[in-house]
C-alpha cells in the first residue's frame, strides 16, 4: 500500500489533509477528459461570433453617430395652398458645409402634387403627392450657390397655376 494526502474532499470519509492509504493496484484518479468539439460546432461558434462582431460594427458605424448618418438633415416643407397663397418652399434657402453628407426631407403639405429638383447635383424627387414625403441625399462636393426648383411636370401633375414657381437656393461653404 502507498500513502498520500487526500486530493479530493469527497473521496472517502477522511478529511482534507488526512493521510489515506491506497492499494498499490489502485490507479490514481484520472483527470476528467477534455470535451471534444466537432468541426460543425466550432464552425457554428465562429459564425455566431462573426455575426455578433458585424452587429456591433453596424451599430457603431451607422446607428451611434449623433444625428443622421448622412450628416446634416434639412427638412423642407412645400405649402401655402391652404391659405389661398401660392405654394412655396419653407425654408427657401439654407447653408451646408463643403464635403458634408446632406439629406433633404421634403414634405408636401399642399393639396396638389409638387416636387423638387437640384439640377447641379442631378437630383429630382419626382411628383410628391399631397401629404407625401420624399428624401434626397447627396454630398456637398463643390462650394458655391446652388438653386433648387420644382419641375413643371411635378406641379399639380403638370397643371400649375400661371406664374407659380417654387424656387430656392443653398450655399455650400468651406467650414
């Protein structure tokens, strides 16, 4: 028989630190076997981790910025018909910084279809129905003054009042 110290508190009735006698033929307790992970399980774990990392990156890049991802958002209202006055853009002008991502949210609160086009940037909302909304996004890539207006085919479905014109402008300046 060999002697040794009790290694596990639940082995036998002896207390920790008590000498225990073991037969020479008895093997020492074996360490628990390592868990085996199949390639499929490992692949699933890697896939879950990649999805989690992608989700965090998406949030950091697109959602956590203060304000809009596109930089500055400018709300433009088209209105005036309810007050028996010609429709107009509100505001009629604004200023943005050079290189900034701009999002224009155009809401038509008039009772006719309208639109907004910025020819210098190749942008056009097309017809916006009454109480409808359209969005235009672009990068203010060149400094200067730029105009926006309503294409005649967008005004009331092509039936604009004589002399009615919706015009505005914006300034792109270096910051």
